[in-house]
């Protein structure tokens, strides 16, 4: 099985591209922009990457799947969920990975995962076809570039959002370690609401929250046919964020978090 090294783009090159995007492509689409820079820089990309090895690789088959996987017949959330599964991968076959000292594939470390030069390289060049297929008709800057690692920018970047959503759902205690990803991607807006808030950094507690939302009786908050569904899950997330400002959620167990969420549902008549 082959792999592709993922380099880091030079910061000054990223700045040039961002400046071009804002000044020359104002009102144009991401597809137009990406096609032009691929034509102009694609064959000479070595001149615009940082010397050395980032230690980050993407499985060639995963790259192929992301760039060619058909979206027809699925919602955008279902497409994103599948793409997230592909990119993060499994223990035996991670999609985006590094190596440990023994030559075993491992997930990215904190330095690699926070390097915006790597993520911009993925969205602009290596996974360009995916970016075009998913966001090509958009002219929204965060759907092509990431300038900083704020929760909002991470949840909107075309590639990092896939990796980050899987990372916060990853649960080593489950047979299907990415089982909670099915709940996070029930709705694209739900995923954004969960991941763009400060509470997404509470690893265990956000999993407790998603597990609570996975209960069969909670399905009504995601019901497309219910005019109240959108309001309910947004309010539940806002209440959870408000709770984090007055309670030490990081010290609370799963049962305590679930009890708190049940109280919020009851008091605010969200059931």
C-alpha cells in the first residue's frame, strides 16, 4: 500500500495565495481559484514547501477515496461523516498518520495536528479535488484556508474539520471507536454547533454529551419534519456551554453529565 508525504507550505506562500484570493478572486468560486493555482503552481510545488519532513503521511487509497467518492444520494452531513471516517481511519489503517520509533503507524501528534501549513497544503493541493467537489461553488474563505486554530476556523476548514470531528469522537473503550461520529454528523449544523464552542475541548465530557444525544428518545431533536428540532438541539448545546461557565464539567462523570442534560431537557421543555 502506497503513501504520500504531506509537506508544509511556506507561510509566505500561503499569504500570497490568501492575498490573491481576496484581491483577484473577490466574488469568484473556490473551484475557479483552486484550478488556477493548481495549473500555475502544481508542477513547481517543491519551490513553495518548507524544507525537511513533516512526518505526516496520507494513505494513497484514502486520498483517492476522498477525491473521487460520489456524493449523490446522500446529505452533506452523511458525505462529511464518511469522509471523516476515511481521513481519520482505524487503528490498523489510519488515513492521515505519522510513524512511531518502531515504524508503526500512529495518529498525528499535537504539533503536527496544529500545523496550519499542513492543513492548507491538504485543502489546496493534495485533496484539491475533494475541496472542489464539496465546497467548489462557495466563495467563503474558511472553506479553503485556515489562518488560525480557533474553534470556528477548525470547524469550517474543509479538511481539518473532518480530522478534528473524528478526533473528539474517538473512544478507545468502544468496539467501534468512532461510533459517536454517527451522532456528531446527524446534522451538519449540529456538528458545527458542537465543535465551534469551547466545550469541544473537554474530551471526555463532549463524548458524554454525544452519547446522551445518541439515545433513541433524543431522535426528535434531529427530526427534519419537526419545526422544533433545530431549535431544540441548538438550545441544548447553548445550555451545555452555559453549564460549563458555572460548573466544573471536567470533574463530572458520565452519569452526572447525563443527569445534568436530562434536567436541562426537562426544565426547558425540550422533550
